[in-house]
């Protein structure tokens, strides 16, 4: 299962938008808008593939020169729990570390806290509501090797 960085405005990016919509947005009846997607132009876009078919995706957005934020982690429903998300997180952490970031943060859905804790992330704030569902801020210090 290759995991790779993808480019904005490509066929892989179109697959990413579709997967994120199906997994993260459609259940909440939320659409993407052009302005929102335009803000992703400079983000680090990551996809996991089986040949040309996207199995999972996520993106990293710079917060500041030391910190990057994980957003929009999605894995096809029938493939969740098979290690794709963990592999993408490892890939994302390596890219962030290679680019000099020292911390990775996220707004994690409450239902995903256990997944991220297994990968070494810690809850660093109180629960809050975002897009109508409970979230927490989680973070991890990226160790330099």
C-alpha cells in the first residue's frame, strides 16, 4: 500500500475530496465550498493507495514554523482498523519532522482519541464542539533522530 504526497488540483486530490466528503462530511450533511478547498493549496496532502484507488487520506497545515496541524484524516469505512490510518500518521510525522516541525497537533473527534493515543498523542485541552460533534486538542512532540 503506497502512501505518498499528492498535489493540489490533480485527479488524486479529486479522490481525496470525495473520500473526505463520504467519510467525514456526508454523515453530518456538510458540503465543501470552493473557498475552503482553496485554502488547502499550500498544505501537505497525503494519500494511501491501492494502485490508483485512494484508501485513506489526511493533510497537514502549518500553524507556525515549529508546528503543523493534522486535518481531515479519513479511511474508507470497510478498511478502518487495518493499519492504514496508523501508516498514514507515521508518514505524516516523518514529512513534518523532515520539514523541521517539532510538534504535530490536531482537533481529534472524541471517537478517535483511542486511535491517536496508541500513536503517542496526548489530549491537551478540554472537550469542545466543532462541526456539531465533540472534539479535543491532541498533540505530540516529534522526536528528531
